[in-house]
């Protein structure tokens, strides 16, 4: 299926691995030039090489998007943007008392405020190109797990951000959508599951047992989320805005 994205320019944050890298591949294969951003310069360089080896025009910019000066640098260097995919950030698990406030603030600075800040900085550019903003959020914002309270609250805030901005962005020709992945086969989810397995099963090595109850007996593949990003960002989904797509196999 031709998603009619040839010649578009997409900026994907948190794109050195996992969902972000999968989204870069999906968009790139549909003809987008991709700009990938992440904190780890080594991992980002490897990702850029993988994309180029696949015939995708890719540019890597290493930056810590929890810092405003890095947001400004990325905004200055990324050029024209038709599609912004906010994906950077991983909020750690923990209950109200287990997660100290510094870790809470650090996680929100990158994911919650990072998404909002980069959207603000690039919004006029995206509007000029009648573009699309895709926010990768997380199903914790719908399920409210108490042992993931910082993530549940942060994701719920970003869901509201998508819905509120999506109500007005149509006036500027901008579509704003969100994706709430459930469990996805990424390094981040493995670490989270190891923590749960350590607590509930007595051994972090038993983390894969926690996937047995999921729909279809597995977690989602990162590529399945990446392909959804490409479709939602495309003209084939041109009347979709202020909407959040949950991809969790029906778990929620």
C-alpha cells in the first residue's frame, strides 16, 4: 500500500532503538527522509547506519531532550518537518512511596514535558507544512497500574494533551494523534518485566512468564507500532486527529 509519504521529512525522537527506530524504518520505507534523535550517540550512530543500509535517507542528531538547550539545538538542526514523532523517554516503575521525587521529575522532564516542549518549538513549522504530530504514549495512561504510578499519571497527561491540542490544531491544518502501546518487545519492557518478576515471582529471570496472560500469548512487535505510526501520519488517515489508538491486543 502506498501511504503517499514520499518526499516528506519526519523527525523521530528516542529513535536509536525500539519503537522509535521501528517507526523510522516504517516511515523511511514509505519514502520519508528521517531525522532520528536520541541521547546515546553510539546507539544513534548504529541506528543511522542501519537505516542508510536499508536505502533510507537518515540524519542522526544526538541530544538529551530533557534539557531546553538540547530541544533548541534539535529544533535548529532538524530543518523542515512534516511529521513529528515524539517517542523519547521511559518512565520507571514504582509505587507512590517506592519512586523518589527526583526520578519522577527526571522522567517527566524527558517524556511529558519533553513532548510538550518539542511540539511547541516545532508547531509553526509543522503547521506551515500541514503536517502531523504522533505521540507515542502508553497504555498505562488507561489502565492506571499503581506500581507504575508515575507512568500512569504522565501518560494520562499526554493523552489529555493530544486530545486538547487536536481540538484546535485542525484550524492550522495540523493533525495530532497518539498511540498507546501495551507491552512491546523492547529492551525497556524487558527491564520493567524483570523488576515485576523479581517482586512477584522471586526471580528477574522469570520475566518472560509474565507474557503468558497477554492476548495472543505475546507482546507486540516494535514493527507493528512503527507501521501504525506511518499509517496515522499518512494522508490515508487524513481525517484522524485528537485520537489515541491503543495497540495492546485487546488487553485494556
